[in-house]
């Protein structure tokens, strides 16, 4: 019973730490979704503003770092999907076969231009949208492109200007625990090797391998913090403080 209680407490503590670490992402996504919907619907009078908040949330939540690149990928994928989809649908019409062909061509175009997975997803999903709309239906190419621009742009503004994370605080929370695990297990492994205890050394190695996911997560958080410190004018003074974390966390 004692072990069960201890395990439950560890799980609860880990859940709390994850929530505390990513709460800022949830808040940013909520703010970006609301603002992008307002801009697309109220200011631009877009009758179908759904994709703007979806694009904003995708930009914020898909990766907490590289938001600017993520926005460029989002726009690139949508534009590719629009160009390929609109041209093909105008020639061969819509339907299941046409939709499949358009999606294949849109993703192939993304591959030719060395697009990432995000670009291929956006190109394919945009092609699907265009391929399933009746020819006499509303033109969705321009509104979807505009919504992608609004959602991605608002996401970047929220992440870098309106609600930027505190890079030093976020990295300290994430890196402190991660580096503590690696430092402790490396010490245990060194002591085991010095004592000629291969079983203990192997156990330490297994725990280090299990902590690799934690290290990758910490690396992502450090990259996001560095992006904010470099691009957000409110966080520029934090750049020098972040440098001491970058080498051990990024493995350089």
C-alpha cells in the first residue's frame, strides 16, 4: 500500500509539473484563438472564420519553439494547396477521384519544394477542402489563405508580444529537473564502474535511456525560450541568462 501511495504521489507531482510547464502554452493558444476569430470575423468580415483560430492554435500548440518558421510552413502549405487544388478542380471538377488526385498532387508539390510534414499536411488538407466543395459553391481559396495569414500572424504576436513566456523561469523549471536526473545517474554509473558493479551501472544506463524523452522535451523548451529571448523586445534582457542553459540542454 505504501508503494502504491508513493507511486500515486509521484504521478500527481509529475502531472502538476507538466501542467505548470505548459500552462503558458494553453493560455497563449486560448488568447490567439479568440483574437484571430475576432480579427477574421469582425474586422475582415469573413463569414467563415473557423480556420483562423484553428491556424492560430496549430501554430502555438504544435511546437512551442520555432513559431515564426511554423507560421511560414502553415502559409506555404495552404498556398500550395490552394494553387494546386484550385487549378485542378477548375479543369476536372470535384468528386472522390478528383479529391484524391488533388491531394496527391498537392503533397507531391510540397515534397518537390522540400516542405516539412507541416507543409504537406496543410497542402493536403487545403486540397481536400477545395476538392469537396461544389463548383457553384463559395470560393474558399482566398478566405482560407487569408485565415491562415490571420491565424499564424496573431499566434506570433501573442507568443512574442502580448503573452510571451518568461524564458528564464520556464527553462529553469524544465532544465533543473532534467539535468538533475542526468547528473545523478551519471554519478551512480561512475561509482558503479569504479566499484566494479556492472549490474548497478547497467541499471543507471537504463534510467538514463528512459530519461531521454525528458531531455528532448527540455531541449524543445530551451529552443522556445531562446526564440522568445531573441525576438520578443520584452525579453531581450534575458538572453545572457539563457546562454548557460543552452550548451548542456542542447547537447553542444
